[in-house]
């Protein structure tokens, strides 16, 4: 009887969280109305270092870069970091942007030297900083797509939020390849609703790499390049250094670029392991809304109990239903034949949550990380 009560309460908590998540996502579709700026905009520099393209072309980043370039005005500029071997691929894109947006200030910074910091993205940012002329800096991953008027809204919101840094949530709205569904399910179901919930609670102590807006003077006075550059989760660390942080009202879009299932599961594990390393208490608290773990345990202990199987299957189908509803609300309708993939995610997220508690390494940009600050060579 006690087990039944626990599972009923646990299942209720899980279903309640899905309902809250759906409601948060639906509400977030319309950004809040902001007051007009009280004074003239401060100058803005947007940092966009490109990762090595490795012969894959600029297709993944091109839409995101243009979404920012199209919004540049007379008080803003964009610094585009390009590895020298990739310049022949990037040059035609830059020329197209210059023709399409002749008034936009886009400065290309090219380099061929090796990274001087463990985190390659921060190594790039350090190189771009001397070229920045803005009073405000916006760090944003290269593949992020900004909605119209994002830059204007972000500057107004930063002026009025009373925080050292303003950072923005992101979601996935497109699935260019079938394995990308795993990225979409993690970001849209496991990550995005939680960020929206935290936004309602007030200031946070982390940043999100999609976009982090802060003042130049605050950064130069508080941030240590060596500490920041030695961290895997540089956005989390930057938020720790520039507290308090507020979550912005605009949702950005990221691109799911995985093309095979092996890369998809590797990416999924890195995301979850990084969350565990950054916020172990919050990661542990996820168990409160994962009743599937209890039903799996009951089936394992009483494999012939038909009601245990009914509960297990029922919770998986609830995950499938809310995955479809939440992704649709975000603007990422899942393929009609994705039912089995969502069921596999429902079960595998329990497995990955468990193995994240054990020692293990994740791979990112040719390095393997044993924790947030221990990169090493991958054997």
C-alpha cells in the first residue's frame, strides 16, 4: 500500500510538472511588453567567433549570423571570428552580407594561431576583445538565430533589469536530420521549461551561451580570463562571475546539427553531464518529477505484476503526449513517425540521469573533460 501511495504521488508530481511546462512554453510565445529606453542607447559589440568549419560549410551558422547582422544600427557592430583555413568558405557570405546590409558594421577577425586557453570559444573571445568598441558586449554562439527586433529589445531590457548580466533562453524549432530529435527533446523538454520556471523566480547565477549581454567595464573589472578559459561550461562560469544575472524575455533559436545517432547520444550525454557538474543539487531534484524511475523499479522487482507494467507504459505515453504538445507550442512539430524515438528518449533519459552520477568524461572540440575544469587529450 505504501509503495502504491508513493508511486501515485510521484506520478502526480510528474504530470503536474508537464502541465506547468506546457503552460510556461505557451505563455513565453509572446514576449513581455517593455518600456521605452530612458536614454540614448549605449554602443553595442556582438561577438560571433566561428568554430572550425572542417569542410562542412557555413550552412549551420549562416542563418543565425544574418539574423543579427540584419538588426545592426549606427550604434552597434558585429565581430566575426574566422579561422584562416575557413576564410575561402566564409568570404562569399561576408560579401553577400555587405551587399544586403551596406550600413551594418561587420568586422572580420582572422587568425591561424592555436588556442591559448583550454576552452576554444573563450580563446576566440579573448582575441576579439581588443577589437570591440562597444560599451555593451553581447556574447552569442555562432549558430543562434535571433528573432526580429531582438537587439533593440535586449538593450532596453538590460537598461531596466538591474542586473550585471542579461542572458536569454533558447529552444529548437527545426529538425534537419532525424537524429536531431534527441537534441530537440532535451532542449525543448528537459531544459527550456526549467529555464522559464527559473525566470519567474528572479535572479540566477548562470549564463546561457545563446546570448549574454553585459557591460564592458563590468567584464573587465570582474572576469579572470584564465579561470573562464579553463572551464567547459564557460557560460555558467561567466554568470557566476557577473552576478546577479537576469533571464531575458525573448527566446532565441538554436540549430540541431547532429547527423547521426552516435553523435546525437554523445551530445545528449555531454549536455546532461554538464548540467550535473554545474548544478548537482538541481540535477538531483529532477528525480522528483521523474516517476518513470519508480515504475521501472517496480517492474524490476515484480516483473509479473501486470499493474506495474500498466503504470510503466502509461507514464511513457504521458511523456510522449507532452513532448508532442510542448514541441508544437514551441514551433517544433515532431515528425509523424517519431513516436518510437520519443518513447526511447523517455526511457533513456532515466538511464542517462543515473550514469551521470558516476565518473565519466565528455568530449567537446577535440578535448575530453573529466569535470568542469579538467580537460585532457582523448585517448
